[in-house]
C-alpha cells in the first residue's frame, strides 16, 4: 500500500527540488522537499510532487522507458529524458532544478508545445517518398552498403526534442529546422528506396536550412541515444554543396 | 538566414584565405623583428604586382567572408531579418572592400 | 455546461500502429473526406506499438507460409482465437509488411544477401519475426507518424476521449466527447465513422509494462455504450519486468524475452535456479509458464529484497551480454542496475490484453459508425498472443479500418444527431470529482494494483477472484467520494488520474468476473482450482456486456470456421517446425 | 544559473564561441587596419607614426592578441571545414584544442620575434 512507501520515505533524506511553474510566458520556480530513494528517476521526482505535494503540477510522459520521447525537460540546466535519468547522476549539491524544455512554447509548468518541432520535421522533408508499392517485392538491400551504414548511424531517433532544446541556433534563428529534422532528412537522402532526393536537398537549403548550423554539437552532447546530428547535418552540407556546383553547370 | 549560396560563398572564401592568412602571418613574423617602418613595408610592396594581387584577392575574400559572418551574428544576436539584413550584408561587404582596396592601392601603387 | 462542437467525417482515436495506419489508409482511400485523429498524448508518442522491441510476425520467406503462421496463432491462442480474424491477420500481414517497407519507408534488418532477416520467438515453427534491431516499434511508428503529419489530417493532440455518444434514437454512433486536456475544456466531435484504437493495456496490475497513458479508456467507453467485450479474462504477463521498488515508474517495464532465450538464469531470493522445478524447458519455457513459476516462487516467500526474483546473465560473460543486449544493458545502467555483470530483480508484469470489443474481420462493431482495431479489439489472439503478433495485428487491422471507414463514410450523406442526454451524462461523469472535496488519488490506484495483482493475477481461483471483485467494487465506491480541485483544469493531470482510475476500475471488474466464468485454464488464464485445459472441441469464449448498469458475462462457443482441434492446415509432408533446434 | 550548468558547458561550444568572438573582433579591426594602411598614399608620416607607436610593449601585446585571433579563427575554421567536408572524425574535441594551441603557438612566435 501507499502508506508503506510513505513510512519508508520519512526515514530517508530529502532533496530540494525547484520546479518551474507557470503558463505561457509567465512563471517562476517553486521549491519542494522530496524524499530521496535508492531507485529514483527525475520523472519519479516530478510524479512524487504531483501525487503528494501539489496535484496541479503539469508535465508529460508516456512510455517511462526512453522510447517515446515525451518526458524531456531541462534538468539542472541541461535537456534530458527524465524517465531514464537517475536522480543521483544529476543531483547538484542536493538540489534539482527542473524546467520545461528550451526553445519550445510552454503549455503549462513542465509541459512544452512540440508542434513547431514536428512542423519543421515535415518542412525538412523528413518524410519518405515511395518509389514502389505494396504489390512490389521488398527490395534486396545489402545492410553493409555504405549508405545503409550511414542511415543506421542516424536512424534511432525518438524525436524527444532534446537536441532541439540544446541548440543555440534554434534559439537564435526561429526558421532553423533544427538537428532532429535535419538528421532525419539526412537518413532519407541516403535511402535508396526514396524518390524525393532533390526536393529534400532543396528543402534543407533554404533560409532555415542545414547551412545555418554552427557545429556547436550541443545536439551530439545531449542526445540520449548517442546520435550525431552534427555529422548528419555535415553530410547534408556536403551533398548540397555538390548539387550547388551541379546546378551551376 | 544562411542559404546554400551564402554558405558556399563563405566556405569558398574561407578555403581561399587559409593560405593567404598563413602567408600574411609568416610575413608579419618575419617583418616584425627589429620594429616596423613605413619605408620597410612600402619598399617591399610598392610596385609589386605580386603583392597587389595577393592582397587584392585577400581583401576581396575577406570582405565577402566577414560580411556573411557579421550577417549571421546580427541575425542571431540582434534579430535583424529580411531587407534590413540584406542591406546590412551588402553594406558591410562593399564597405570593407572599398576600404581594403584603397589600402591595397596605397601600399602597392608605384 | 459549455462544450465546443466540432464536425469531421472520419474520426480516429489513438496514434499507435492501428490509429496511424487507419488515418493513412482513410486519407489514401477517400482524400475528399475530412479526417481527424485524436490522441491522449502526442501523435506517435502515445500507444504501445512504439514500445515493440521484438518485431513483426509475417510469413515471408524462410519456407514459411500463411497457413503455418495461422496454425501457430491458433495453437498459441489455445484454440480460442476467432479464426477468421486470425486468418486475415496472418494473410494481410504479408501485404502490410511490404507496404511498411515500400510505401511508408521502414527498413527492417537484412541478411547479408539483402533479404529480410527473420527470427523465431517462442511458439513459432518458422523464422518469422521481422525486426529492426530491438527497437522495431520506434522504426514503425516514427515512419508512420511522418506520413500522417505530412498529410491533410486534422490533429487533436492531448485530447482525451471520455465518451462514445450514440445517435438520438440509437441508430448508430454520433460522435465522441473529449476533454481538450491542455485547456481542460469539453469538446464534442461528430463523425460519420469513428475508429477506436486507443489500445488496451492492463495497467491495473501492480506490475505492468504498457505506456503510462494506457488506462483502458477505450474498453471502458465501449462497455458503457453496451458493446460486448470478449476474452476479458485474458491478461498476458511477461516474466521479466524490472523490479526497482514501489516508488519508481521504472518498475514493471519489460526486460526483453531474448535474455532468457540467450541462456539467462532466473534465481530466487536464495540465489537458486528454480524454473526446472516447474517446467522441463526451464527459463526457456513460454511466457505464461515462466510467469507462473516465478509467481509460485514469490508466493512461497523465496524472494529478493523487493519481493521478486533475480535474472542473472553474468555467467554468459559480461562483455558478451553487454554487446548482445546493448539497449537493455544501457537501460538498466541508466537506472542504476548492472545487467551484464550483476543480478537484476525482476517480476512477472502485465503486458498485453488479449480481450476486447467483439468485432468482425472488417473491424465493424455492433454499433454502426463505430469500428475497433488494435489491442482494443478482441478475437485475433484468443487466450494468448504470440510475441510479434501484436504489432502485426495493430497495423493490419488499422489499415483495414481505414479502408472500410473511408468507404462507409462516402456512402453516408449526413452526420448523426447525438443523444444529448448521454452527452450530458458523460460530462457529468467526468465532472463528478470536481464536485467533491480534493483528496489524494494515488493510494486508491495503489490499492487497485495490489488487488488485481494478488487476486486476479498470474494464478487465480474462485475464492481469490470473488475477493478481487469485491475489492475492486470497494475501490470504485471510494473513488466516487474522492474529489479533484477544480481551480485550474488546464493540463490537470490529477483530474486525468481520477478518470484513468475510473476506467481501470470499470474494466478490472469485468476482468475479475470473466475470469470467474472461465472454469478451466487456457493460455494466459490459469485457475488453480481448474488447472485443466478443458475439452478443445467445446471451447468457449467469455462475453461481457453492461446491461442497465450491471455487467453480465456469458459464454459463447468458439466457431472453428477454418480448422478444428486435431486438424491442421499444413500438408502431411510438411515438417512440424522449420526452426533449427537451439 | 552558472554557465557550468547549462547545455553550453562542453568544449565544442567554447570552440564555437571562440570562433565567433575572434571573427567578430577581426571584422571590427579590419576597417581600422585598412584605414591606417591607406595613409601610405595620403600621409606617409602619419603611417610611420602609427608604426612607431606599435613599438610600445602594450601595443605589442595587443598585436599578439590580434595574431592569436587571426590564427585561431583560421585553424578553428579549418577544423569546421574538415568537419563539414571530410568523413566524420570522433576527435572533434582534440582538434578544437589543437587549433587553439596552434594559434597560441603562432601568436607566441610572433611575440617572441617582436620583443
């Protein structure tokens, strides 16, 4: 029963958790004392506050095991997936500061509006364009082929928005498509099954395109799945550069 | 803000300038010993078509490169966009080029 | 009560494999119809298809056939599946996997010669499971999501469906009542056709794997609408859920099947292997058998500090484990556990719900205008779902629903007029906690999880089931007295916790009752007082429906429309299994 | 919140910051540089004046700074060009450090020759 948990909790030490509260542009940090437990993620801390201290706290989560990318927040200044961030790894002097993800509008408290992130995913042509139908054979593709390896290195993105939040170019340039969308575009540029390569290269070459990236590599630094969007964006820069000379011929 | 065309211009000028910068630094390191004098510098450069071409190219490249770099900074840090940004970029590029060309002429004209 | 009203042609609830496929197919089949997709969380992020690790069962290559896939599905389901649904699942999966590869842009793992790589899960007689590493679901859902995001489909994110509203006069479904969660406002959406693809997800158990948003809302809505629900006693437990204590959401999340397949040991609290005491296959026995062995060991008190057992991989070589199960090892490490070199506490965990709304193979229900696909629909799996058949089911029937709804919507000229009384009643139901004094909800949720785990869980008997049903009823009554502060309803998770618990209580009651009705042991359902399988020829399935506010359970005979017990669709000269012995 | 606790607290962000700041300062210095050199044409004595002024130790230190900015912007830029146009290398942090060190070396050489 829940009571048993609380009794154990009383004997434990507490941490101070500062949580951003507010709607839209208005907000402030509020402090909570939360019991420390041996097995405890940042999401567990947020959940504890909502269930035990302030029922009005808003946040978002779904799968709780790092697959859906719903629960990313700013934890002690850095964007992280909260469901798989153990508190002990990020606790700084007994303090945890939790804020919504950067570079996205806040809906309420810790829940950010990700729609712009996904709009840019589509704007970067992060969408497969088929060249075959369901009645054709599944193509034989050598998994060791160079372009496939390139895709494999970049495909396991869960669109959690952490790279987007870690990117200063996104913060400074509202048109910039951002690391995740461009990373996806790069996998498609390499996809031998895809039929929209030129359109995609054009889509990532505009005013908000891959060329705005300054290779700060905050995306690489913070991606929870160890992906490298900077390398993908560099790939796009290379391919568009090639097409630059082709178009000029 | 930075599209493919501007990006390519900036990267091409960068690659172009790498050897120019190295040479420029080498000359500085060489020339600085024992102090600088106008006569020493001008004796080397005046009437030299080679130095005129070298610094002419350098000035042209740096004008483009710096104008695009400043454009990025102004957009990202001051939020300047659209026509204002375009006017600034051209002004910065042309201004730098005009001043640079005058300087190159000054030190290389016979 | 102020509600916003909104019209569309085709309305889809849920964005897992079923919901997204339905949206895509409907949009392709009837681009002139207005299509709306609504989801409790964010598009593509809610739902359990995304969480699929293992893969997708489909009979392509490796000497496999649709007949063989079908026979495995029927035998795995212990002769309870609706055979027409199981057949359509196996047959259409072939087209669907090709569609996923060629039209949606998925790329599944290949053999060195470029053909699809397929492996065999427990209960399969061919290497059948197509996969993308051990993150198959992410590949499928991410690609589907992109397709749907890029199309003219209206998106209602963080819109929670709370009531299926019938037409005035009862000639069909008029629409769906939602809470716009971001604003805390009610919204009623009328549609010609509605797909319910909200997913099942047995999260009413102490230990459970599904995504946190899954709380049986769909089945609870269907129940209130009077629809028949079948196989409601069939809850699949996965043997190896992570056990990290009560205070963390990590507890219950699944550690993959392959750990046992690769030779991992299960050890009790005394450090002894125990599975061979229960089954000759030891740790490699099927999910249900291992879950029961673990549960029995735990009940006997030979447990770890947190009350489970250990999984131990270290004897296989920590480096080998770390490379072979990279994702799992990293996941455990993120949470502070050493899977490769140490022992990790595990516990059986409620994983999948085989039961669901009675539908026909076209996804139609007893109510015109309402369609059900995915985990919300019952029938295809019978008493047990084979690993890899879940995502196949969602994508196959989601696509079918999209096609069928598009055609049906085209044939309709107007929207149905809703029964305003039901609409008002559903709003009142949702607002009920706002009229009571605010109190903590979590203790009741904990109580429900304990009741279901202890009395309606892995091992069942009549006494326990009756006690469980009584406990659930009591929790339901207490919930009615618990309130939620109504000062700010925008993104008010606590209000939704209340509504979630309400759905879980309603369906928990049905599970307990259906389990009491099944007086034999089949697949996931195990009665200690009726341990025998029972006569296969006279197999029946349970059907529960709500009549005048009371849940009634009946039994219906399984129709062996394609194959009878003792028969097979395989030809005489075909091998029993094509899988090389391990 | 201190810089050490933000998304920016990693070496490659500092490398970016150095590249931007050095570029900006060089761009601001350029007009001055051009202006002074143009005296060769209009007022050679004034140019000599500037050059003698440059013998002051403080000015030499400032010149050391300018050479460092130029070198670090060039080496850092070469690192970025390599990142963008050559196959990816996992040693970005090492390269960034090397660019800074090399620039320091070049500027140091200049300073040693100057004094």
